[in-house]
C-alpha cells in the first residue's frame, strides 16, 4: 500500500513539474536563449527520470498539456499563443520529441513463465 501511495504522489508531483516546464516552454519559446533553455531542461529531466508510467510519462504528460493547449488554441480575435513561424513549429516538434522519448523508453512488460506442457498434452491423438 505504501509503495502505491508513493508512486501516486511521485506521479502527481511530476505532472505538476511537467506542467510548470511546459508553461515556461510556451512563454519562452520565441526567444533564442529561452528555447535553448526549454530544450535542455525538458530533455535533461526526461533523461534523469527513470523510465516508467509514474515517472517519465507523468512528467511528459504534464509537459504536453499546456504546450499542446497553447499550440492548438485560438483567441476570439484569431490570436494565437504559439505562432506558425519557426519558433512555434520548433516547439511543436519538441513536444513530439518529448512524447516519443517518454513512450518509447518504457520498460518492456514482464511476462510470467508459462507452465511447461505436460507429456500428455504433447501426444497427438492417433487418426483413425
């Protein structure tokens, strides 16, 4: 029970940390130094976190929500937060990289060993 609670708390904390980093990415992506900082911070965090649903994927999900929300939203006058220029497209490509890095590095599922077949089940019935 305590391990599950710890994983939930870690996942929630990493969701919030990812959201804060994603908001910073949206705010700073138009400045050259800001975008470089966002790339380094996001990818370094992904590499530092162990692969898993409650760690790396939780951070990436928290990162993706504000970035994609800002990238897809338009205001009442047609205003956009992430524009259709080089900086905007670079941010959306970074969003794809973050998502792929989190999902493709998930550990493989552990399979339990299947019981060995008995000798009786290996024998073929004689055809008549």
